[in-house]
């Protein structure tokens, strides 16, 4: 990471060319830069229409200039925002003018957010929520990210950390000042009862982590079945119907193909796998092997059966949770009732129902949950360790109180690691490097 006391600048809006571009500048030299570029420092937090000039007094462009003095800014430092025309030539001229000033440089990925974190404006969960909000493509991803970036999750963890700290304080007070007249252990009993309730709250919260991951990373639906059961036809039909967000077509049709759909605001990752059968050639064997791995990772398997030639591979019967879908309905006269759903990709029959079915299954997985739920493996790992320490403190009733309160301290520390309150230096580079420049 470059010098932290440098003044940094970056394009914070989208790709060029555009109608308007927003350039963000943050650091100790903001006032000097504003005087140099526009002749004076404008009134704080009021948009001023100004001409931005280069060193030789040549105008670069005209636009709106905003000044946010420290500490009331996104980064906690002096910040300026320039709203100018989104032209490559204009930006190049402005960046050239900024780059000529000693102590001013282009920002690296996530540097504005990192400064906000280090100046106490955002904690790590809020920062991650911000990154997720920028990359959100579906309504549920947006809702989850807004909750995290607005501090909903941090408030919950803060209240838990407070309960742990209060419990430690009460127990340590009892250890230091035993009151002979008091009923022995009365304070302890109340404290441990509250810690028992906290443990239940945390267990419920951790159980919701899989729902958070489904919303953020997508619900994995794998299309499986015997060769020629209509798997690729279904993938293509759904992709065209839903206008896939992203299509990652692999190099060979025998690989696992994947398409991203938005169903009822949820990101659905749809995978088309190689036909499951005893394969002869090595490429197909590899395709089948990858198909089986995909099945193991699936949140839902669509088991496709060609109703004109019903074959179900032996190893697919155990795939769970799965829905049996009869295909090629347009080619049969009498519908069988052994299928959960019957479709025809040729006529489009049953596709709306299939889409609704997938939406309902995902909805059930997250039903009734608030959006203040963990959504990353990092959150899950620290919560699990926190819960283990809390559990040890509650259940080791024979251990002395000093040992038990130490477990409470460890539990609070793991909570602090999620929000970045303690010992997170090694995490920072990883988290902020995932950001776009200018954020």
C-alpha cells in the first residue's frame, strides 16, 4: 500500500465516455488543489459551478465542484468531488494536472474505503456491504448489501459484544468483591442465564448463513439426467426466456455449462451437466466426473427424464434435494404422474411452472429471515469460533471463573474480528483489493 498521507484521486463513476463523470479526491492537500484548479475553496457541501483550469490557466472543462471538510466526509479526510463531462480527453487532462502536484497520486483499488475504515467511518462489514452493493445484480442482493452497508449487521454484533463484556465485568466484580451477606452465585446465575440466551441467538443467526450465501453468491441449480434427456435444450430455453445476466460457456459441450438467471429477485446459477452414463472416451469421462462434482455442490437438482424413453441413471436416484422433470411432453400422448413437473422446450409448456417452482424453493430457504444475516465465509468462520468459546464458557461449570471469563473474552474478540474492531491487519489487503478503483 502506498503512502497513507498522500492525497489520492480516481474516477469514481462508470466507464468512459459518459454524460457526466465523478472524480473523487481525498487527503490533506485538497484545499491547495481546489485553489490551483478553480481559484478558491467553495462553500462546504454546496455544489458550485466552476471552470477547472490547468497550470497554464487553460480551461480543462466546467462542472460542479463539491468540498467536504474532514471529518464529515466519506473517508474522514478533506474530500473534493468534481462532476465534469465524461470524456476521455477531459479526464486525461485533469489527471495530468493532478499528477503534476507533489504528494498527489492515483488511488489503488478500495483505497477510499480503506481510509474510511481506518478513520472509523465504516467498519469491515459495512465496507463489504458497500462492495456487494456496487456489484449487486438482483433485488435480493441489493437488499442484503444495503442492510450490511447501512450497519444492520454491525449493530447486532456490537450489541452481542456488549453483552459479553458486561457478563465478564459482572463476574470479575463478583470475584474481586465477594459480598458475605449476598446470596452466593446470584449474580453469576443471572449472567450465565443471559449467556445461554445469547448462545441460542447466535446459533439461529449462524444457521441463517447458508441463506445469506445463497442470496449473495447464488442458488445453485444443476440440470442432470441421462444423455439426450433435454438438458441443454432446457438451459437454452430458460436462458433465452430470462435473458441471462452472465453466460459462461465452457470450451467444450462436455464440460459443465453455466448461466445466471434472475428469478424473483434471486440470483439462480443454472448448470447444465454432461449426460450421466458409463462413458468410453476420456473427454466424456471427465465431463461425467465434473457433472458428479456439480451434483454434490447443488442446492437443487432438476432430474430430467425423457418421457419418450424414461431412463434414470442409478446414481441420480439419491441426489437430493431434487425435482423430477419429465421432458418432451409434446411427443407423448398420455401424461404420466410419476413426475413432479412435465415440460416441453419445443412448445414452452411447463417452463413458467418450472421457473415458479425454483423461485418458491429458494424463497422457502430464506423465508422469514431478516437481511441482517452473515453472507461470507469469513463471517461464518469467526461466528463459529465465537460460539465455540461461548459454549465452553457456559458448559465448563466445574472450571474456575477466571478460565470461564477468559473464554468470554475470546468470544468477544472473534466478534470484533468480523467488524474489524480487533486484529484484522492481515484481512485488510484481501478485502480492499477486491474493490474497484475510486471506491
